[in-house]
C-alpha cells in the first residue's frame, strides 16, 4: 500500500529564514502529490499540486521520483505561514483515495 | 457555491449514543469521503464513495456507517459512540475526471464522546 512520511512533527524557524518541509512517499508508479495547509481551527485547503508546478504564497514543491520525495520549500518564511502542513498522495486521478502524511506543524517566530 | 458543508460543528455524546454527521456538497462531485483527524495521526480515511449508491471502506471504518443515496449528500453514522471516536471529522469531495483534482474539505465537526 502507498505511504506518505513526514518525518518532522514540528518545524520552528525565525521570520525570514528558509523553510523546507519534508515529504517522502512509497509508491512504485506515477503518483499525484499534493500539499495541504490547515491554519488554526480552519478547514484544510489545497496549497500545491505537483501537476501544476505552481508557486503559491511563495511555496514551491518539486516531485523527485528518484528520491520519492515532494518537499515543500519557501525561501523566506513569514509569520502568517504558521500552520499545519500535510503532504498527500493519490495513486490515480479521480476515483483514487488520498493518503495523507501525519503532518508537520510550522511555527514562524518574529 | 457553498462548497462542502458539514453539520454540526460541535457535538458531545455519551458512550453508547448514536448520531449522524451530515455532509453536503454543491459542486456535483462524484467522489466524497470522510476523514478523522487526531493529534500525531494526521488524517485517516474512514469511508468513501465514488458515486451515488457506491461506498467503500477506508483505513479506519470500524464503528462507522455511510450511505450515498444522492450525489450531494454523504452522511456518516456512529452506531454506538465510544471515547476512541473523540476526534475532528472532515468531509471532503473531489471531481473525478480531472488529473490532479484536489480534495475540497468541509469545516469539520469536533466530536467529544464522554
């Protein structure tokens, strides 16, 4: 079965520092990968999907099939980036379920 | 569009009571699902549905039932609540035909079982 690993429960950085939230997955085929963000007591919302190769709120993520990773990066963290971040994997479009990692809490201090 | 709507927002149950968490979406999504969110466990899939009349079990289905009589609604039933079911429950839907289509989440229901 597919699996998503986010090795850090908590990542604490200062404002302006670079951020990298790690995500590794186990699946031998071609996955769809997503990053979701959950601000305090709000619903989960999509941040990025690998197929779009987009940058949202300064965050980027590149799918590395060789390393089976989809790390989330931002060069300069802002206090408003403080949130819980979840990496999610789907092994097929549409009808396939999404498997989530356990999440990483990002705290950005002033 | 309202998106995904969940009710109630909060609920307290006693052990052994039953209840239904409601979920409705107005985006004509075929795929709907229920997750529970627990500290240190992330989101775990309870049940999902790929269309009206079709449901299947996820990772943690025990103690929960679902039905999908219409495209819009996907209620989650707790048959006999247990303290282990204290959690935050999220309903989510997805358009099925597009590659990379994301899940759209509801606001969540915070359930406490005493």
